[in-house]
């Protein structure tokens, strides 16, 4: 330890004598270590951190697998679980009756809980009405997970009884933001979807989510679903008793000593019995329905999928940055070790062993690395804040992952710091001990340092380090170039409608009890009032906004096609003046008239009534009610609802009616031997053809789309304005508040802001990768500059002789620049060869550009040539100013 401290003190004194070298080395290492630590902090938060519950290792999530999908008639998925294995059918959604059966019969669990959501709800009674996110949980959710409250009490089984008064528990972050952290919030009554609800507690701040990355504002009991959403569930009044409605995720805590295999067998037995031998079986024995239990850490994916590819790409980029930094500092250390050859020779001549000298040099390297790691931690903290800000920019929801240092991040930083110090210090350390004592100790052995017979060998290593830096920087540049071109290509996509001067916002009166006819009338009145606002050219509404990430699709049957041979089409419900407001051209036929909305509303009401009757009859049959029938009574002749009028896009017309026009043609409803609709669906009648427009996002190809009259539910308004649309936001809020002050607006933004938010992931990847690419290029440039500067110093005597013998400045300039350009070319060839292979892994992230894009690679090569020329010019210019007399005087 005493010798180590001595080496450390000596190394500090030497580094203090060379402040420029020390500053460059420490800053270079800090950039590499800081970038890696910041990205690993995000990977730790997103991919590695445990679920914030008590003893997460004994908590499992239920998933079902089968050879064929059960005959569910209602299925909701909130993206909590990964998809079933390829070639299998499965999911993690279960019905309430199955959850209750599992909880009552499975004695291998100490507790089973269920949850669903979060769902967007209307919250009032705490200032202006707002949209909040509530997660439905069973009464034993908090006790099963071991989650406590810091205020009030958690939800319990009594809160989840069918007739229990609605109660909620606030999340800690929502309590702080929406209720200002007031302790009086517990016990207060607010209104959710216009229903009085008591706040009974505030969850512990440690419990942020169960499904990773998903955020919620509060928790409310599963039994409250029919009270909170009476209109939304009007077709599914029996959802709490319906074995065909699948919408809950189940988690269970294993009893101590019970292996997961035993619990899985017991759960599969109950599940199989319910699926095969219930009142009305949902599966057949050949379907082999079964349960799989997966640890919660692996079974709940949440928002990890949307972040994982981004983080892995960034980790590869920062890994390349760290290698470049190591190569850069190793080159600096090699040059410095060559300058210290006489010192090493004196040490060896006085009896020091090679191991002792290597330890001294490695101690200096580790000292640099530790200093770089300390500075890198500060850079990592800043980097994490920048990246999370980029992730959440333009989003209505906070970042769902808690990025905070823990033992994994600390271990990673310490490990990478010491590994970096050893990595860049080994070559200089071994090189420093390979000294010929006699020539090294001569006062005038050479006019330059490094004049030993091993100089050529280390110089080849220095060349290799520069080539490696250039190759790695080319690799990062290639990835960044492809991602930047992807972002530009997406921005250049023609969405099929005019996106300029359009204000978007959502209104959902259904949440506070409006029925479909009331919603339709409200939207029509709001549209007229919005159209009368100064600066508004036109106003329209639809079931969803275009290019906003939402998608509604259905299967239809084309008349004349074989039975059960269905085709898929996207669907959007739109209000009047939809096409003219967005400036989507009508190509044939006509748009919607007032009579089309009346006809569609009548058809929709008839279908809802008949479907509700069928579901009640099916439920009664499943429960064994005497005389129950699984089908409603036949409708009297002449009362069949009329087909819904639709406008289809050009892609629909070209794909499904290639030999003629679909205008005036009938499109039937979905057909299947396994599906019996509650009412004879009248299908659709095509009345017009409109131009193609992007629906879900800019990446997806335009699919066959049907536009039908809007008849109720939530809606998104689009106002086309003559000036800046954001100037109308306050006036729009005033109009909505005058119509109903319990109606909050949500997702208020312009159409261009909506597109920017949709491209936030691509923009973030392009920005971060571009930053890393420029950093890699700068480090490679510094490495090339450092090597050539040392080369000029090492060859001062040679250059002096050349100039004394008549060499011109242009010849010397060409000599040095040619060496730099040659190294850059070799590095570029190696880097482009590696990039042509590795960029294939980016193919899923690219749009409009191939992984091997000649234009991108050519631009990178030209940029690198310019940078190499600039890095070579300054040392070359210095070489032309060598005075032959001074260069030869030492001889």
C-alpha cells in the first residue's frame, strides 16, 4: 500500500507538470465514461430495475396459451404483456369470473390481484375539469403487492364490492402536482366522470407503477367500472359477470416454498376446467388451453418495448465513443512514454524491474481514468436530464421510468472507469519498459525522443490506434446519417391533407354521462360555434385525429366473395365538412349529407339494442338460467336497419374494386362460422371516393379506409384557421366551458405539433446519434492531429535534412498530409466495411432509406476527408517551418 501511494503521488506530480496533456486526457475520458454511464442509467431504469413492490421475486403474472383463440366476444389490451410466442395464441387478459374462480380455488398463492388500464377519465371538483389517468384494481391489489400509503389507507376488498361507494387512492406524483401535496386531500370528495368519489389515501412514493413505464394518477376498484362508465359500458352491462369479456391482468404471489411449476400446474387445471367445462365452453380439448406463470419482472413489458431498441442503439454508439476515447488517450500516452524513455532507462539501469515500472505507468493511467470517471458522472447526470427531456418533449404524460443512481449504475461506472484505465494504459506501459539502455542513456543519441530501435514498432501501433478511431467514428457516423435521413424522409412524407394552420383538441362527453344522440348534438353545436370564431375558416370533428397514433380497423365481406373470406379496412367516423376542412379531395361520388347522419344513427341504435339483448341472453345461458337463449328474437320483416353510408379512399377502391367503381356498391359485414352477431348487420353502402390520406402515422402505408358518419362517443376537433392556430386556444376553451364546464379539453395542439410529437422518438434518436457522431469525429480528428504532431516532432531531424538537401515547403507539406490522409482512408475503408454489416440491425428503425445507402456513405466519406485534411494541415504547416540549422545543431 505504501508503494502504491508513492506511485500515486508521483503520478499526480507528473500529471500536474503537463496540464494540457492531463486536461485533454481527462476530458476525453470523461466524455466516453459519462456518455456510457448516462445511457446505462436509462437502461437500468427501463430494463433492469425491479418492480417497486414487496418481494418482487415471488410475484408472477398469469398468461394463457392455446392452439386456437377462445370464443371471446370482447377483448381489451392495455399493452402490459409481451405477445404470445410465434405460432401460438395467447395473452394476459382474463375475465372477472375467471379471476374470481382463480382467487377462490388456487391455494398455492398467498394472494391474487388484478388490474387494467390506465384509462382516461374526467376529473372535476379540484379546480377546472381535467383528464386524469385511472387504473382499475381489485380490492386485494395493494395487500397482494405489499404497497402501503403515506396518507390515509389503501383500497381493500370492501371497496371492491358491487354496491360499495366509489373510492380512489391517488398516486404520489399526482397528489403532489394536482393537489399540491395537501394532507387534507385524503377524505376529500371529487367527481370522476361526474360520479362522486372519495379519496381514501395516497400511495407510497416508491410505488410508481406495476407495468414498467406506465403512469397513472390514481387507482380505483374494478367494481366501480359500471358506475364510472354507465354509458361507455351500455352494451356490456354485465361486464363484471361476463366470462366472455376479457380485460383484466392477473398477478399472484406464490406461497413460501411453492415452486413456480407447481403453481402453474394448479392454475392451468382451474383455467382448463373453466374453458372446457363451463356453462358454455370457450375452447375445445384440442385447443389445449393452459396457463403459464412468468415472474413479474419478465412478464410485464409495459412501455419497455418502445424504449428498448432506442437504448440498445445508443449503447452501441456510446460504446464506440468509449473505444475511441481509449484509443485517443492511448495514443497520447504512447507519445508521452516515448518522451520519457530516458526516465525509464534510468529507472531500469538503477535496478527497477519491468513489473515495477509497468505498475507505476498503470497507476498514472488509472489516476487519469478515475479523474475522467469523476467528471464523467457529472456529465452523465446532465446527459440523463437531457435525454429524458427529449423523450418527453411534446408528450402529455411524464417519463414513466424513475432514473436514479443505484448499485448497478455505481458498479457499472466503477467497472468501466478501471477497465478504461487498464485498456488505454497497457500498451504505453509495456512500451515504456522496452527500452535499449545504452542508446537511451546517451545525451545525444537522437535529436528526438523515441529514437530507439523499437520506435518503428510503437509507431505502427500508433497508426493502428488512429485507424481504429477513424473506423469507429465512421460506424457511428453511418448510423447517425441513416437516422437523420429517416427523420427527413418522414418529414417529407405527404400525409394526403393540408397540415398547416390546423388546431387539434379532444372532447369526450361520454365520460360524464352523455348518450350518443346527446354527444352528436353537442358536437354539431360546438362545430357551429367554433366556425363562427374570428379567424376560423372551417371546423370539423372525427372519432380520432389523423396521424395521431390511433387506429380503428374492422373486417368486412365483399359481395360476391366466397363465404367467410373477409378483407380488412381501417375505419374512421367523421362529422360534416370533414373532407373540405382537411382539404382531402373527393374523387368520385359525394360526401356526407345530414340524412346520412340520421340514417347511420338509426342503424347504430338498432344494432346496439339487439347486441345488448344477445349478450344478456348469452350470459344467461352461460349461467344456466332456465329458458335462456343465446340469440335474440328475430326482428320483424321490414325493420332491418339500412346499410351505413361510407366514403372510401382510393386505395380501397383500387384494391377491392379493381375492375370498376365501388360507388353505389354494398359492402357486407364480417362473416365467420365461429361468430354469431347479435343482430343481422346491414353492412355498408359506398356513396363516394376520396383521396388517400395517412391515418395512424407517417410510417405506415396507406391502407383501404372507410369513412362513416359520426354518431356519438368521444371526438377530436380540427379547426382550420387563417392565422396562428394557437392564438385561438383560449377562445376554444371558453366555448367548451360555456357548453358544459365539466368537459375538459385534452391533447390540445396544432397539427404540425402533433406530427412533431409523433416523430419524437425518431427526432431524439437522430439528435442523440448526431451528437455522438460529431463527438466521435472530433475525437478521431484529435487523435489524428496528435499522432501527426508527434510524428513531426519525432522526424524533426529528418525534415531538417530534407530541407537542407533542397526539399521545398510543398514537398514537406505533402509528406505529412499524405500520411494523415492515408491513415484516414484506411480507417474509412475498415469503418465502411463494418458499417455495411452492422447498419442492417437498424433496418426496423429506418424509413425511405436502406441500411446500405450509397449517398449517406459517400457523404460520410467526403466529410471524413475534409476533417482529416484539416487535422493534418496544422502539423504539416508546422513541419514546413522547421529551420534546418536548428534541427541539425544537436548533432
